[in-house]
């Protein structure tokens, strides 16, 4: 133990046999057992808060640690626990099998097979805890004994079996709810088979009809194909004749056009000579027109510039006029600003005066209303008192003091009447005052009108100031704009002076009219010259067209002769086409019927497959239900077996526990009490000479509880499979006389085959002679720590040490040394 409670640094070893830890109260002897419990179960096993565990003489950061080494079930365990850490080592390994507080707590509880409370109520016994079962109810006592003896495992196993049975029952219910009726499955199977046979018959009939239709179609198809070929040949011949006739027509028209053109060419020479003489001045006129067009464009530019210059001059006059007006804006801004400030001051003073008058008026009005309401309430209260007392009369009880009015009746009534009159007068005053203050006072109205006028004047001045300030800001920009426009006007005047003013509009119009008159003549002359130049080529083209025309006419005649010798009947062609279409439609219709019949066959087959699958699924589910019903029956039997076994064990529990406790009680009382029994409520009944004692002393009750606890511990060791060989008794001798203390020690020696290690905590020195070894614990006033001294009583196996150079190591074997 390192800095644990009073123990600054202590190492202890417990061997087999009975070890007594003796010391006065407060010496720290119980702390040794508390350290063992803390190492096993953590914080819930000790008193107080976690921070109260640290040794008072240690620093605030000093480590607190308990290390417990013990054997259990053939394995050696080593637990190291601090305030915020815990680790568990197995069989001497340096690697922890658990290294967290929760992990260590869970693993220790699982390996020990009992909770902290169960461990402390069986193997760990203090005088205050002897009667632990007495504080329990009847059901709690039975459950406690079943739990510590391991019988509750049967309950857990029974719950597992019941849960499994519930799952099986739920599965059975689910399967049954989903199972169809067997008659429905048989009917569906028969209907599906009949439907399949009918569909196959319809399919076969449709196949036969389709074969007949195909045979007819195969017969008609060659005839239709031959008729198609003949019709196509006839149509190609008609098309060729049409093309050739169109070619003959086109060539004839071209030949006639060329003939007319050649005749016209022969007559154009005289006209061409006259046209050439008439259009001789045209080139010079066109050249002159170009010059006149250029002069016209320059004249237009000059006129446009002159117009722009006049507009710019007018704008400069306007801008200079505005500049003259704006030059007074800075001085005007100062005057308007001063006037605006004066107007604002006057407006604020007027507003403040108005607000003061309005506040006084509202305050007086609210005060008058409040006073009037209060006087009305007081008047109603006094009136109610007055009427009540008048109604009660002189013999009535005063509602205020609960005394008879008697002679005071008239004075009380008079006093209340005077109060009513005073309240009425005051109320009339405040009612008049309220009416007086209902209308807005003349001074307030005058000031409101004055403030509205000042607000309007203030708005006007603000707008005037805004315009003046805008003019001040506009002045530099206006000066720059005037300078820029002056420069632009000078540039325009320079450009106007540079443009020539010589332009003859009449000559320009005359030249344009002459060119317009001579242009058609020039075009006609050009066409005539082209026609004269094309005459040789036209003659060659005329010869080619005549040859092509003769060839086309010969081809046209040949094709007409071929058409006259070829026979084609449109009526016969239409009849063959009708036969072919009827055969095709019959084949297509029969094919669709076949496809539909085959689809019906497939659908019927699917219905049959579905019905057969449903039958197989029904058989599978039925087999599963048979298996589940067997399993449920087995779980029912298992549940009954667990219940019967638990009942048998619990029925045998009280007699066997009473038998063991009776043997212990007889040994401790020198056979004075020969029997201890547990009744149906698990209450202790002590028998003396076979007669139950109705009342036992406190010492006898402690003795009975002690033997019961010893009996429980022995039954745990014998029955529950727990490998514990440890028994801890803390201050159990307090109420026993010396004889019975000796009997307890003798009994503990007789139980060494059950409990190899017994640890006694006591302050009674006389038990030294009855134990195997003694450990003395005392409190050192100088160091404030517990000091442990050992006494071997002639037994050399005890090892105790308290040395500053030793590591913390608490060895506590629970099953053999």
C-alpha cells in the first residue's frame, strides 16, 4: 500500500491458517482489508470520495497505489490500482490483460463470479454486516442465497431457453400466417395444368391455319413478282419516251431561238454605227461627273461645319451667361448657410419649448385621470362600508374590528358620510380638471403651428443651400467646358476656311442628265457588239442542235414502236396484287394468332411452374413447422426441467443451510443450542432443547448471524463451484464472551479444510492464543501513519515488512500459499 489512507508505505504477506490483525480503533487495521477490496472492486468498495484515499502526509501530487497479488482457480493474478488507473496481470506476465478501470473491474468480477456486494456479504464479514439478511425481504433473501450459491445461473439458462422458445413460437406463427390452404394449392395446380392443355390445343390449331396461309402466300408470291416486273418495265418505257419527247421539244425551241438570233445579227451593223457616234462624249462626261461629285461632297461638309459652328457659338453664349450667374454662388453659399443655421436654432428652441409644454399638459392630464380613478375607487370602498354599516345597524358587528357598533354607530356613519362628501368634492374638482385638460392648450397649438412654419422654411433653405452648393461644385466644370468648346469652334472655322467654295450646281445636274440619257445607248451598243462577235459560234451551235434533234426524233420513234408491240394489262396487275395482299394479310393474321397462342402456352406453363413451386414451398414450410414444433416441445420440457431443478435446489437450500449452521451453533454454544433453522421467510429460529426461543439476546443474535454467514460461505465453497478458500471476519467478537470467542476460534480451525486462509480483524488482545499468527497495527503520532508489527507465535512462515526501500507489493493468496 502506497499513500493509501494511513498507510504511507506498507508491504504485507498472508499465509495459510488464521491471521489476526490486532490494534486499537483508528489504528488502520480495517484499512488493510479496505485496500484489498479497493484493489479488487475499485472506488465503490471503499468509504468516502476518491480524493480522500490519499495519505494526509503525502503531497497533493504524490501517487496512491495498491498492488494485490493473489491466486484463484489455478491462476495467479496481480492487480495494480491507482486513483485514475488500473491494470491486471495474469500468471506472472509483464503484459496486462486489462489496463483500464472499467476493464479491470469487469474482468475481476467475471473471474470471481460474484459482484462486490455478494463478495462482501459472504466471504467478507463485519460485525455490522452480520445481519445483512435481516434487512432483506423474504424474496430478496431467497434470491440472494440463490445468487451467491450459483443457482441464478439456472434462471439465466431458463431465460435463454424461454427466449429461444419465444423466437421459435414467433417463427411458427409467422410461417403459419403465410401458409396458404392445401386445397387452394391443389386447385391452383389442377387449374394450371388444364389451362396449359387448352393453350397447347389452341396453339396447334393456330399452327395448322398458319401453315395453310403460308402455302397460299408461297403460291401467289411468284405471280405477284412477275406482275411487278412487267409493270416496272412498262413504266420505264413510258418514262424513256417522255424524256426523249421533252428532249425533242427543248432542241426544237433552241434551234428556233438560234435562227432568230442569226437573222437579227445580220441587221445590227447600221444601228451599231449610229449608236457609236451618239455615245462618243460619254467617257468625258463620266470623268467630269467624278470631279463634280467630289466638289459636291466638300460643299456639303462646309455647310455642315458652318451649321455646327453657329450652334456652338449659340451654346457658348448660353454657357457664358450661366457662368456669370454662377460666379456669385460662393458668396451666396455663406449667406444661405448662416440663414439656415439661424433657422435651425429657432426650430430647435421652438421644438424644445413645445415638448416642455406638451409634457406638462400630458403629465397634468394623466395625473388628473389617475387621481379621479383613485377617488372613484375610494368612494366606492367608503360607500360600500357606509351602506354595509347602515344595513347592519347599531346592533351589527363592525366588519373592520369585529366588535358590536353600539353607541359608535352614528359617529361611524357620520364619519363615513363626511368622507364620501370629501371624496365627491375632490372627484368633481378632478373631473373638471380632466375636462379642462381634454383639449390641447392654446399655447401648445400656437407653438405647433409655429414649428410647422419653421419646418417648412427650414426645408426651403436646405433645398436653396443644396442648389447653391451644386452651383459651386458646377463652376470649375463649366469653365473647363467653355474653354473646350472655344477650342472646338476655332478648329471648325479653320476647317471651313480651308474648303473651296467653287461649285457649279447647274453644270453638275446637266452632266448627270446627259450621262443618264446616254447610258441606255451605251448598253445597247455593247449588246449589239457582243451579238456581232457571237455570230460564228451561233452558227456552229445551230448545226449541233440540228444533229441532236434528228437523233432524238429517231430514238422517240423507236421507243414508240416498242411500246406498241408490248402488252400490259393494268386490270390483270390489280387482280394479282389483290390476291397477294389477301394472302399476305391471312399469313400475318395467322402468325399473330400463333404468337398469341404460344404466349398463352408460356403463361400457362409459368402458372403451372408457380403452382408447383408453391406446392414445394408449402411442403418445405410444413417440414420446417414440424421441426420447429419439435424444438418448441423440447424447450417446453427444458423450461420445466430448469424450473423443477431450481425448485428442488431451493427446497433443499433451507434444510441444508440450517443443518450446517446448527452444527456450527452447537460447537460455539457447547451444545446449549442444538438447532438453528430458517423458516419459510428465511428468518433465523434458534431452538433450545428442541423448542424455538421466541426472544434471543443481542450476543446470541450476533452468534446466530455469524454461524449463518459461515454456513453460507461453506455452502458456496461446496456447492457453487467457487474456488475461494478465504474468510475475512471484521470485529465479530465484540458481543461474545471469552468462552464463545474460544469456540469461534476452535470452529475456524476445524474449517481449515474449507477455508485455508482466515483473517480476523479485532481489538481484543486475548485472541492471540487461538490464532496462527498476529499482525499488530498501531498509529504513529509523529509520522501520522499506521505502523505494522508482526508476531509469528512460533510459526516461521509469516513475512511482514515495512521498509522505505521496498516496492509496493501486497500478496494475498486466496487458494493456498
